């Protein structure tokens, strides 16, 4: 197989102008969002000096994502998907603008800050299900997988670049600049969506990809998951590890107590998590071929716990970053 065939398939970018614009807008918006994540984390810490409040960021984002994500899925099957994503992205832009204004005004209310974060997360959740269907509507069937792969590459790259860039922005221009970048990149993403063709919701008689007529919703994902021990075991291990061991809420405190509170270091913490996720993704084929999937999950969770314990004890910055990379996984952080 030629080297070119082993690399990322860029045919969707070459052959579809709407997808190319959508992809570019998504890249910018994702980087802006990562910059804002670091800014919110640092600002909440600066306002409260409390890891409980930095942990509350997870609630402010997670609850709207969980609740409104379900609503967004229903709306995606009822209204024009381009219009839905356009409205949701507009809401995200307004929330980012609100973050910029509160930072520029010297806001001291952490409640207001978290409310704006929750509003942005809710708008994102409303549009996410419809947005995920765009590649299938914009690309030929033989390029959909390549389009999804390109979106994943963009997401992983933003997780790597965004936090490190956030540290530089915060160190030089502070919070208003970070939130302004998020607002501008979100507007760029909305412009790309506006230029897409109309995407009406599928009708009741639309055909299933396998050729059968679709007469109702597909089987529930939770039912499928709980019928397979490896799947629900994976969910259980992942939930326990995330709830009991994910230290992102403590990053600002660790950064201040051990590394002087430099926002550039805080950005590197999150970029290190992304480096580990990328590495895990590159070598995921080794794990997926193992016959004892349950043992692999337990081993991975054990390594995660040991690496996070190492992060808690590490004194040199390079060792702390290495531990975070070892503890990371190829999934998004909140």
C-alpha cells in the first residue's frame, strides 16, 4: 500500500466546498472553545481559590449537555437541521460574547460566570446531534468515513493546540481576549453553517441505510450496551475513574501551589492530556485486537490511577506533564 493511501484521506476537503467550509469553521470554533475552557478554569480559580468551584464547572457544562442533548436529538428529527445548528451556534456566540463582557467589566460573581458557561454548553448540546449528521448529507457515501475521520483529526488537534494557545493568550492579554477569540471563532463557524444547503429533517418514510423503510426510532443505545458485559463494564470502569480520579478541577490549585500559577503552565496541563489521548488513539489497534477486553480495561484503569498519583506527587514540570499524558485517554475532557 502506498504511503499516500496510509495517510488521512482528504478527498472530502478537495471535492466538497460546503464540507471544506464547515470543517474549517469547526476547526476554528473548536480551538476557540478550548481557549475558553482554560480561561474559565483560571478565572473561576482566581475568583474563588476553591477546587469545589472549579469542579462546579463540570456541573455547569455536564448538566446542560446531558439534558439538552436529548432535546437536540428530537429537534434534529423535526426541523431543518441547518437552521437548528445555525440558531444553536448563534446562541454559543452570544454566550461567548457575554463571557467577554463580564471579563472586561471586572465581574466578581462566579455564579454569573458559570451561568454563561452553562448557556453556551446548552446551545452546543442542542445543535450537536444535527451537526453530526452533516457529513452524511454533504458527502458521497464512499467519502463519509473519511469526512468523519477528518473531523476527529480536527478535534484532536484543537485539544492539543487550544489549551497551549490559551496559556499564551491569558499570560499576555488576559480573559477578555480569550473570550473574544471564542466569540470570533464561533461566528466563523456560524457563517460556514449559514452557507450550507438546506437540510430538512428526514421524513417518516425515509429508507434505512440497509434498504428497509424506517418506521420508528432505532433501538435504544442503553439497551444494547447493557446486553453486552464488556460495554457496561467499560462504562462502569470509565465512570468510576472519571468521578474518583479525574483531576482537572484541581489543575489551577496544583498549578498555583507547585508551579507559580502561570496560565501557560495550566494550558500545558490540558495539552498534555490531549497528547496522551492522541497517543492512545494511534495505538488503539493493539488493544482492540486483544481477546481479554475486560482485563485490558482493568489494566488501563490501573495505569490511569498510578499516573494520576504520580502527577499528584511530581515536582518537576516535565514529570507532571508526562504523568498526565500517561493518564489520558482518547476522549474529550470537559
